[in-house]
């Protein structure tokens, strides 16, 4: 089942990511200093698409299963 953006942000925070910036109200940039990785999470009320969710997790280096 796809995640909502706030669930994705919580998962990223639990894996060492911190808010880097939010220039617009629709996207949040998160950064992990240990892995030097930046990911962008779209902020909206609907669930993230499965492909987008998988791509964010892949970029973040997080295995979900």
C-alpha cells in the first residue's frame, strides 16, 4: 500500500535524514549527512504513487519489504 508524504518523511527521518530546505510549499528536500544523499519528497494530500515511492526509497538507500 502506497505511503502518504508524511509517512515517507517520518521513515526518512528515522533513517537519518533531516529537512534541508523547502523553497516551495509542494516539495521538501531532505538530506542525510552520513551518506551525503539528498532526496525530494512532494507534499500533497494524496498517497505517493508506487513508482515514486520506490524511486525515493532507492535514492535514499532504504530497503522496504
